[in-house]
């Protein structure tokens, strides 16, 4: 284990019942012990509920003034806004730099689609079915569109690690209690396809609000991937024109989709001419579209 995070959300009454100063002292004792055992291990925290948490400034001040190691700074965000995630990515990096931790990694190590906490613990048992419904909405096609959009937008943000919460079978997990994957799982699976085509390719043009694109080319230049995410966008057609393909002749275009009725299922397959390749897609209001291109 390379990374050691000290505690979790110590400003939350369900996680830490001591004084704030006691947490800072715990961090000092623990991080020194870990580094004494193996100086190559990375230590960090405070696993804050938000980078804007009132815990953060005094924690960073404590680490700076006592010259404590802070290899990574960790924080959480639960929101229904992709813009808010990007603002947090930039704001967290800014506050780290301001306190002199310019070499510290920036870890957004809990995040998911979650618009509000208001409905989570109703006092009236009759409202529990609504809780079940709300949980389902965070992992449906809307949640998939959010997850995919965030992962793509983060490629241009100062975040080093982004851990989706979570990949188990709990209510917030991307699998149900029987281990069956939810749509958020398929969104992450679609994003993973980009790793096979790691050389980023520019995507230019006019897009509807809520639509994000990311594309890559394989090292051998024989295949490419285009990922399109829709999050609360206006549904409708989208034309994709392929320019400067590194091969000639035919282009095989396989189209997969995550939407209300599809779980990264193949939608269609087209054979195009590399010199004049145009692909027409019908985008859902929320979901993910994956294009796999090859010779």
C-alpha cells in the first residue's frame, strides 16, 4: 500500500467526536510514524467533506508550521453540477499552492452524482420508498452521463486522483445487492475504452449544453475511440466528421450506447470512406455514446 490517508471526514460528527486540535495531533503522530517506518510511503489527508471545509485552513496551517509531510491533500464532493466539480478541482489546487504545498498531489477521493442530502434520512417511514427512488436516480442514465462528463472534463483540471464512490453493492455502489452492474458502471467501462487509444485527438465544433467529447488514437494508429457524454442535454442528432485519419480506405465505426434502455450495448455499425467520413448519431438527454473506429 503506497498511499496512507489519515482518518476520514474528521469534521463530521459521525466520523470524529474529538476536538479539531486532537485530529491535527493524530495526523502529526501518525504521519511521522509512517514515514519513520518507510519514507517512500505517501501520507495525506484530511479527507475533508469539501475543500472549502472549515477544517482545511487550520489543518494546512498546522502541517506547514510544524513542517509535517503532506504528500497528498484529499477532499470529497457530492453534487449534481459538473461545473461545481471543476470549480472544486481548481479551488483545491489553488489553496494548496497558497499554503506552500505546491508538490502535494490533489486527490478528489470521494465523488458521485448527488444533488442533495435532504431526502436521505426521513423521520416518516412512509417516505422510505422515495429514498429508494432517489438512490436509483443517482445511478441511472443521468448518473451515467454525469460520471462520464466529470471524468472527461477532469482531464484538463489539476486533479491527480479521482475516486468514484463507490464500487461495491451498498446503496451508493455501482452494483446492486445481487452484484448486477448499474449504469454508472457502464459509464466507467466506456471511459476505460479510451486507455486503448491513449493519444489524445482534438474535438472541435458546436455542441449543445451538457455534451462533452473526448477522443484518442491508438499507438499503432490503426484504431481510434470517441466518447460522447450527455448530461441533462437536449436530445437530438449529432453529426461527427472525421478529419486527418492516419489510414485510408474504409473505416469501421461501431457505436455503443448507455441510455434508459441500453447498457453500453451495440447500437449500430457503419462502414465509411476515410476521406469523407461522417457519422450521424441520435443523442439521448442523458447517457453515454461510445464510437470505436478501426480500419
